[in-house]
C-alpha cells in the first residue's frame, strides 16, 4: 500500500506545472545555477570532468562552474573584447572565439593563462563559434564567407591559422550568417547553421558547402552540438532547442524542447545525460546588476 501511495504521489507531482521531468536533474546536479551578475554569457564548453566554462560578451572573462554544485569563479580575466563560442580539449586547453575583435585565443584551464592568440580577420568580422576535430580547430565568421582553421598536431600550438573560403550552397546575406559549428557524425566534415536564413549546411574540409535537407527552418539558429547521429540546434530568440537526426545530407526532427526557464539561450553543452544552456538574455538591456543563469534539460 505504501509503495502504491508513493507512486501515486510521484505521478501527481509530475503533473504539476513546474515539476516536470525537464526541470529535474541527475542526483546531486542542480537543474539551474547562477552566473555572476552582469556577466553576459554566450558560449559554453563542458569538460573534461563535471565542469563547464562560460565566456563573457562584456569583457571576455572566462568563468568555470562545477556542475555538481553550480558554484564557480572567474579563472581568466578578459582582454576587454568578447568571448563567444568555446571548446575544450583533453589537454586542458580552452579555444575561444573572439567575436567582433576578429581573433581567437587558447586559454589554459588550470591556470587561466593565455597560451596563444591569433588575429584571424582584419576589418569587419565576427568570429562566432569553434569546433575541435581530430586535426584542427575550426572557427566560423558570421560576416565573412570563410572558416578559419587552426591546425592541431602534437602538443604544440601552431604559429598561425589558415583561412578556408566557403563555396557552394551556403551564400552569405545581410546580417549574421555562419554561426554554430559542429563535426558531422561521420567525422569527415563540418556542420554550420546560417542564422539569418535558418539553414543547415555540411562543409567539406575544402570549404565546399552542401545544404542539409531539414523539414523546418532553423530560425535564429545559434549553437550546435553533435552527439553520434544527433545534432542539437539552439534557436536563441525562439527559446527552443531542436534535436535533429542526421543521415547523410538529410535531417529529421526528433523533438523540440522549450522551457519557461529559457531566456534567449545561445549554446549547449552535454554532461551525464543532461544538456546545459546559458541564458544570454539578448532582449534584456545589459547592466552590472542583470542576473544570468544556466539551465539543464534531459538529453
């Protein structure tokens, strides 16, 4: 009888708004946690281990949070220019896209020291996101039809990056173009979402692009995350996380996640069966007292 009553109460609780499974977290992992006031987060990089890194659009500072507690601290002061998309590697290096500064840098996650800096573009540019493959770090530029490639072989960082022009189906238009970037499930190419058109493209290492057939328009497409044949697309101002299944150059929509806690999320990371999304709050005027949070949903 006690077991039956307990089950009944659990099912009733799950039916109450605000107590849905999407808001619950793994045992010991908070479903939401705060970032510093005024931080203006955009990018997220998860791991190694139960930690996440966030970059500030305000001054480029890097904040590290323990996903088990939600507590954290700034580990690297910013250069005064934005930190946008980010990724970490197994060597404890954080690769950071520098937005309108047209640059990128690599930060030691243990010390916060800048290991290397790269001026990727001159003039109008927005270095938006980065993905790490087996042999390179690839950066998108939302204003110029190129990718920037940082070759990675061995332990040493290269002296400079290469620029790869984008050709084929992806045609730049007014506004923000190539934004989020991920590896393809087969590891042979890249995926890029074009924010202003809501289109998804496969990019060959040569820069040739092919449109991926998606049954919906990925309006306000921002951060991407690839796990196996699944690709997550953050649609920032729609407060939506879209889960796609890819097969070649065709995608199907597996689900779309919305949550009342979302407030213009921009990027997404994964750890222990959870997806973590920072709220960039682009519709809120930035200021030193503005609050920012990170929320998780089941993967």
